[in-house]
């Protein structure tokens, strides 16, 4: 019953009419199922079916209220969408009909005003005139038309379209202005083109457009300034042939020649430094032009050679260092470095073999009496340490024979016997506790121990005595 109630509630909440009908058993539950059926039909907009299902006044009120709410929603929707004919189907009172008529009039007025503004903005004056409503919009149309006329008038005048200018002129003053602009237009164009050619450095065409001495002088001055700027740019780029071609005055030609000499000298110095840096002696000497520079190159290469020999010795590459050594003193220094390194390596390996207990290899590297003595002492110490460790190991395992083989003094032998006897007694006691009398007898050494075992051990019984 509890499960039925839960499933009924779940079916009602999930609007599962079929399942809810199966779980309902009381009048209240059946009424709830009927309410659910009506609500689903209302949600689907099936008001006719909902009315057929309604039986109680409350259900009829619910259906009527839902239908009325839906009617108002559709009325508002069609009204806002401008579908006034369709919206009229949903009016039920004179008030709603009047409101709908007013909304339709406002809608059409809004559409007219919007279309008027669009036609006005696009310059469609005849269409705007047909759509205009009232003196204000007609005045607005006239103002817009006049503004557009002036705009086209000014544009035509600026572009030199004077024929079209006269079309837009409507007064004597405007016609006079057009005539004056038409007369001044050739001069205006000449000045504009002169300015353009000067900006493009087109001196020939610019000079062809000059009409006054001042304009000729201005062209010559700008041409000279441009030529000097081009000379400077060519020198900066190292194009001295182009710079010499552009130079006209003697001082300009001398300046280009001096700049070329300075550039050549700087390039030679740069290449000289580069060849010294990469140790190319023949090319470095080839860039020298004075004995002093050759001496400087020799000095720098000698310093590089000495530094390289020292670096090779430091890296242990003595065969390379000796290849660059030039005298017996340098070769002797290389030998000293090599011997010192070999001795350091020998001592390092000698200490390594001692640490690794490889005494035979350490003995091969020993050179002095002290080193041989050290090898012997280290080996003896290591062997003694190993003997004691193995003695302790065999003693702990109870291996008396192996432990006895490692004993070297009577004190160690007595200590071993005492330890082994302690182990034997402990084992005997353990075997007696677990009643393993066979192992206990194998561990016993005295008559007293054997007798004690016989007292507690059960008598032996033959196989035939069991039958």
C-alpha cells in the first residue's frame, strides 16, 4: 500500500495519466487523475476535450479560465504582429474591438512615419511628399531637399563640374560664384599639380608648371635638397658610385671621395680584426699595410699561441700542446705538466683501489716504500675485519667447525666453546619443551642429560606388539 501511494504520487507529478489511473483506488485519487487529464488537454490547447472531461463546477471554472487566458494571449500576439484581421477573431467585447482599432491606426501611422524617414534619407522626394502628413513633415522635406541641393552644388564646384554646377545654382549670387570658380579653376589645378610633382620629386613636370621666379627658385631649392639627401643616403648605404654620380659641386665630390676612403679603411680594419679573431694568419697579414700592423699581428698571434698551448696542457692534450710549442723551454713545461698530471692520476687510482679493496692493483701502482707498507697494512686490516665478520657469522649460525677454522687465539677458542655450549643447552631445553626427544638425545652430551631424557621419553614399541 505504501509503494502504491508513492507510485501514484510519482505518476501524478510526471503527468503519467495511464499509470496514475492504474494506481488510483479511492474517490479522491480518482478525482486527482481526472484533474490531471483535464490539465493535460488544457496544456495541449484541446479546450473542447477538456470541457467534455469536466464534471464538477471547479473543473468547468478551470477550463473556462484557461480558455480565456489563451484567448487574451493570442489577441495580444496578433495585435503586436500587425495581424489585425486575425486579432479581430479573438475580440469578445466592444472595448476590445475599439482598442484593436486604435492599435491598428497607430501601427499604420508608425509604418508611414518610418517609410517617410527612409524615403527622405534616400533622396526619394516624390515618394516622401506622398507620405508626408502635415506642414511639419512638408517643411522637413523642403529643408532636406535644399540641403542636398547645396551639397551637390558645392561638390560639383570642388570637382570642376561647372556645367552641373549651373544646374544646381538657383540665384544670381550662386551663378556668379560658379563663374568666378570656373575662371579660377585652371590656376587652382596648376598649383595642385605643382604641389603633387614636388612631393613626388618629379622636377621636370614641376618646372613645366612654374610661372613665377619664386616658383622656379622653390623647385630648384627642393631639388638641391633632395639631391643632397640622396647623396647622404648613398654614402650611408656604401654606394659611393651612386653618390659620386649625384655629386655636382667640387666640395660634394671631395666629400664623397673622403667618405669612400674612410669606409674602405674601416672595412680593412674590420677584416683585419676578424682574421685575427679566427686565427687566419695569412689573410690577417695580407690586410696589413704598414710594418707596425704586421708586428702587431705577429704579437697577437704569439699571444694566442701561448694561450692555446696553456689551454691544451690544462685539458690534458699534451701532444697537441707540444705541436704548438716552439722552443725547448715550452716543451719542457709541457712535459712537467704531463708528468704532474700522470702522478696525480696515479695517486688518485692508488687511493681508489685501496678504497675498493683491490690490493693487487694498488700494489701495481705503488712506487715508494711507504706506499707498499700502506698497501700491506690496508690489506691486513681488511683481512682481519673479514675474518672477524665470518667468525661472528658462523658462530651465530652454530657452525662450530667453520667458526673453529677462523680462530687464531686461545681466548677466541675459549669464547667460541662457551658460546657453542650456551647454544647447545638452549637447543636441548627447547627440544625437551616441544617433546622432540630424538633431537634432544642428539643434542645431549652428558650421562645426566641422557638419563633425564630417558625418564620423560615414552618407551619404544615394536610394530608386532601393536597386533
